[in-house]
């Protein structure tokens, strides 16, 4: 259940920006706030205002292949747009766009006759800009990239390029950004600085809810009246963070503490964990053992996972896995995705579940996941590289898949991702492979326009 309360001011500001976009003035909006503060819910509420077909959404995932957010949302656009409209939108850019969205060739078979794409980021980025600009011309189109700070370098640069390139029409670029987290990449900080420096950009800081809004949220989650003393305690402990409020109310309800009139100063207050991580951990502890097993296995697979892979890795009968998934969804920790896939309801839930897994178990799971992917789809090189590197017990496989993933990233124009993968492969390789990998690194750096670092790589080879 997702409840949006107390955000009238923020929604009003977003709707005002949407009015500017509808008048043909493209805008960039950055929603910034701490984890769980409601940035994603605000963005979804804005898309609901726009109506079906007027929004494209993707969530960045630090473990996904390069350009994953853009592949996701552009594939959705291709799937829902008629072939004639697609042909008009892409013009002569089909060969470039098919590097990101192979589905284009199936929707428009004539693209197969076009010459191969040129190397370099600019032709690809320009093709995406022209396509989205044309798609937004009839009316507002919102492109949302959730958790921008987790996006790969190439996806960040494409978002930045679109903000600068699309100067007319009804395009709204909206990003949610987690604040207060150490370790944001230099590339992200640079892109965010450029975005916020543009006159058409708006920064909307999303802060905690006030006492009255927390009361409304508490009663919506509990589906009942709650004593004012409990609301006061929840507000004070959570500082109005909606995700924290929701998880805490669910935990208090499970422990029978929602009716405690003296919560603020009573012994029961000591039973309330001090942070959201501890609250989620407390809710996990209340689940059945099969449910915790499925959740922990899924967390190692990623932010989303398939029913089939969860069943194979846990070794539980399908009926027990389904029951565990239903239990997790009833608890609000998972939601259903597409095609028998399940998604953690919030990045914080995924992070807490993943952190609860012992290292030895996590390493073994990564190996089993990698072996299972090899059996089913051995061409998923980036995914295989991630899991074999995390398993840490087969350097040869980790190196091979990382090198293949680097070459694929170069071919798709994801030069930042390619460079990172080549550097990772070089660290894994012995002298017999280092020269070859340094040449690949040099090509990726040169294609990205980084002549000095490209030269260093070539000289090192």
C-alpha cells in the first residue's frame, strides 16, 4: 500500500511546472530528499495527473548493465507506440536507437537495412533526444529517472545531454535523488551541478511530514483511529519520514502497541527501534522462516527476481515459495512485477534484507546464481560478471565475463561503463591478458573523448 499525504505544497509546485511544460517549455525537475521521504511517491502522483501514455519511468540500479534505465523506458515507449508514429519520431536515427532498443528492429523491420551505427556518444545521444523531443511535441511527456544517484555514468551523461539539447516542446525530465548519502560518484555530482545550474531546472527539496500529516498517515496505514500519544511518539521518532512512519506503524501493530496511551514515556517506547533499518529488521524477524529465506535469496539476485530462480535457489517446493511471496507482499515488503517477477517495495527494504545475509552464504548464493544464469542465458555477460566477481572463487570466469561485458558496453556506446569494466578486468588479469584489455580500455576512453587517459592506456599496453 502506498499512501501520499501531506504533500499538497510539493504537488502544487510540480503541477505548476507541468503547466509550463504543457505550454511548450521543457523543464528539468530534481526531487531531492533522504531515503524513504516520498520522492518516488510524488513522482508517481505527477504521472497519475498526466494520465496513461504520457509518462516513461525507470529506476536506476547500480548493479544493472549500462544504459539500463534508458533501455527500460525507451523499450516501454517503443512497445506502446504505433509503428507509423515510431517511424516519424525516429526519422533517420533508427540505426543509432537500435543500439539501445533492439525491439525497434522487430517493430520496424526496415531498420535492419540501415548501415551500422557510428562510434561515439554524440550520435546516440542526439538520436534519443530527437525521438523523445518528437514524442513530446503533441503534448506533455514526462521522463522519470528514479534514484538518479545510482545510475551508471553513461545514463547520467545521457540525462544531462537531454536537459541541454531539448529546448522546445512538452518534455519534462524528472529525477529523484537521495540526499545525505556519502560516496556519490564524481560523475553524478558533476551532472547534478550542471542540471541545477540550468535556468529551466527546478530543485524541489522533500522534507519530513508535519505532525498533522503524520497522524493522517498513521491512521491510513493502521486503518483505524490511533491515540494522539502514539502519533506524537511516531512523529518524534521518525521525524516525519513517510517510509519510516509506515514501517514503524506496521511493527507497532504487530506488537500490539498501537493502543498504548503512554507510549511516549512508557516502557513500550523502548521496544521501538531507533532507526528505519532496525524497524525493517524487526519486521523481517516476525516473518516465517521460509519467507525470510526467499527474501534473502531474492536480495542477492537483485532489486527484482523471478519466481523460478527463487524456487531453484531456495530448494523449496513451489507452493511454499508462492506462500512466502504472498506473505512478503502482505507485509508490504515486496510487490509483483511483470512476468512472474517480484520487486522489493523500497530500496531500503532491499538494502536491509541484503545486509542481514552472512557473507559466507551471500558468496555461495552469488556462485549458484551465476551457474544458473550460465545454464539459461550464457550471453548475459554483465550479469554473469557481477555474480562471478561477487562469488570471488573463480577468477578465470570472473575475468572472462567482465572482459566480454566491457566489449559489449563499448559496442553499445556505453563508454563509461566499458572503461570501468575494462579496469576491473585488468585488475583480475595476469600479464598475458593485460595488454589486450588495456587496448580495449584505450578505445573506450578515446570514444568517450578522453584523449589523455586513452593515450595512457595505449602506452601501457
